[in-house]
C-alpha cells in the first residue's frame, strides 16, 4: 500500500485564495479599509526576519495591509510594551504578532500577553488558550488549525477517531489536542515520558507527530490505514525532514503529509484567516 | 484481589487540617486579618443552598472568613455584576465564587468571567483555564485538584502512567487532563463519541470516570492493578452511586475511590486551599 500524499501547498493555496476573496468583500464593505496585520520583529535574527518577511508578503498577496515594525535588539521592555499598546488601540490594525524568540532581556510570555485577545492572531495569549480550553469562540493557534484543514482535505472522519498527538507544547500539541476534542475525536497526548510510545502510536487512526526528532516515528509504529501528519521540521544530513520516517510510514498509512510541503505552508494561510476573522469581529460582522 | 479503598474523607480531613494551620499562620502574620471567601447564591434552589452552606461552614472550621451573599431569584444582571465588582475590589475578600446554575435570565459564563482571575477560587474563568492550559501558575479547579491528591495518597506514580479520563467537561474532564499532563502522564480523553470505550479503559493504569452514568464502567473494563477514581454522583434506586461498578471493579483494581466518601469530600478542601493561595498571592507572599 502506498499512502496518498496530502498536499499542504495546494491546501494552503486554496485557503489563501478563499481568504483573498473574502478580504476583497470585507474591504469593499468597509469603504476601502482592509484588514491589517502588524508584525513586530526585535533584533536581527536571520531566521526570524525570513519568517516575518514571509508573513508580510503573504498579507500583501491576499489584500491584507501589513504593518512591519522592526526594532533594534536593545529595545527596552517599556518601549516594546508601548508599541503593543499602540497597535492594540489602532483601528487599522486587526491583528498583532510579536515574532519569537525575543532577545534575552525581554520576556516573550509577557509581551505576547500584552497583545489584546481580540487581535491575538497567533492564538497564544492566556485569553485565547482559555477560550479554546473552554470551547468558547476565539482565535486559535495557526498550525493546529492548518492540521485540521489538512485532515479535512484528506477526508478524515474525526468523530470517534483515535487520535494520538506526540508532543505537548503550548504552541502546538496542547491546542491540537483541544481542537481534535472539539471535533469529537478520542485524543491521547504523548510526550518524552510516555512509556511505550510505539504501542500507543499503533492504536492511532490519526497520528500527529510534533516533537522535533528526525524520523522518530517508524513505519511499524503506524497502524495500517492510519492518517499520519508530520509537524516536525528537522535538519538531517543537510536536508529538511520531519519526525516521521516518511518512506516507511507511507507504505502503511492511507494518507500522509510530506516534509516539506505538508503542514508548513498551511500555518501562514491560517494566520491570514485569523487576521480576517479578527477584523470581522472588530467590525462587528460575523 | 480486593482493591485498597482510597478514603476521600480522610484525605479531605488532612488537607483541611493543613489549611487550618496555614490559615492561622497567615492570619497572625497579617495582624489578625484572615483569608476571606465570598459566595454568591442567586435564588432559592435547595441543592445550591446546601452546597453554599457547606462551603461557608467549611470556611468557618479552618478560620477563613465567610462572606455569604444571597440574592433574590429576580436579581438583575447589572446588580449581580456590581456585586462581583465590589467583591473583586474588597481587600478582605480573597476568593469569590458564584454558585451555578443561575436563574435563566442570567448568563453563568458571563458572571463567572466577571470574577477577577486573582480571586477565581473555582478556577473556572477564561484566565484560569488559559493559565492551566499554558502551564502557568494560577488557581486550578477544585475537583481535579482533589483527584490529584487522592492519587498521591494512593501512592500512584503518574509519570509515564497511561491515564484515561472519561468525560470532557470544562468543570472536570478537561482540567483533569491538563493536570495529569503536568504530572507527566500520558493522557487519553474519552467521551460519548469514543468508539470502543471498554478497550480504551482496559489500557489505563489510572482510570478516571466523570460522565454521570451510573455503573457505566464495568469490572472487565479495568486493567488488573489499575487505580480507579470515580467522580460520578448518580442516584440509583434511591442511593448515591458512582460511574463505576464498584463491587466488580474493586475485584480487579489495586486501589479505588468509593462513592460517596471518595472524590466528593476533597472538592471543598481544595476550595479552602485555593482561597488561602489566593490570599497569599494578594498579600504578596508565596
């Protein structure tokens, strides 16, 4: 058996095109004022600059106005908080994100939580996490939202499915589990202390790996016919590779995401979707 | 094999005695001002009045000052919110809880979320749920905290243990899963849509049932040697009974909580503990 490859680029392109259409409608309804995304980058970390550049470029492509704030590495806590407050208050800014990690003298958790819940398009504040945990409407973290879209694309029935998530980060594993639970899946969260990871994975109808260990998940960890989602982004022998042994797993799974070209592209697509949703909520339109 | 009975009354008594000792120390340090718990009861639901009365009595027994607010059933939203605001601002009030359910014209979620996070001793606000989800310090829901204490009493090793929680309520199942995860357990959350509940339960080292269906969990759902915690409170043939077939399960489990006398008594003990913790945080003492 050879698994169907879930094409993350195609899914992302579809979501972006849909967002672009809806952004155009929204902008027209509001007399030409588009949704706006403010990004904050402190310092000159090269990888972070690439990420922020990618987000700003994606905004431009779908008609979202970008506000690209770049601050020196020695920016004070007070100045950074003042900028966040200014963006929270700016009616042209629908969403705010502060690219992490921050330089060592700044507290990423504090700065993130200064972003108003209404503009928290990364879905990482206490308020957004609480709303997700309680099943209340709110902005959800982008990568788990992308995974839900990929699973829908693959035609995966989540209701009653045994879903195993490897990894329990605040950024991905924990919100992923909450979203799966809202889709009526039975959810198991595994991590480094899990006793028999292979056996637990073998019970999964849907197996989602997000641990950052190249090829941790072997082919014989995959239940025949399972759907496998690989959130890992590791460098192995100079190549980008996931947490799953793709070659072996794709012999057993019914569908699988590749790395690259799987989960990665969908994350920015859902950042754009969140920015539009935030703009709608602020404008009082559902 | 006959399981050890985990004595919830004894655990609760020990926690209460410890809280009483710490309350006395705290009160002495603050020149005679004890922690304070404000309860709000709207209307005259008999069961709610019994619960609130029990909480106030428990406060008195450990030296916490009680503020017992009872409002008529037709209290307006505005008046109720004004009372919550007043209690949020009152320095003698360390914790605030509004007994649910509220009369139909009032929104329990809105009123609960009007309670300041610092005084949210039930741990049910968005802010408390978010802090729990993100692994940040905060006030935790009382019943899951009680279960953690019962498991500790039973000598249960949670790290790496396969824990299965049946039920995904905001009040219990979801925060229980988060607390188990923080104790490094592998956690599975099951519910009404779970396909093969019996099989999933049979894999559990620790099985926690909170669904409100009398005797749902059969003896042969329990892995030999497992620890079983029964959070159910059901009426069956006029008797209070849990979600677990206690007689059958106790033949297989290594330890089990009874109903009544298991989880129930620990909930109020952790409400008292939360009130003390809230008072300490407000006084700036860890």
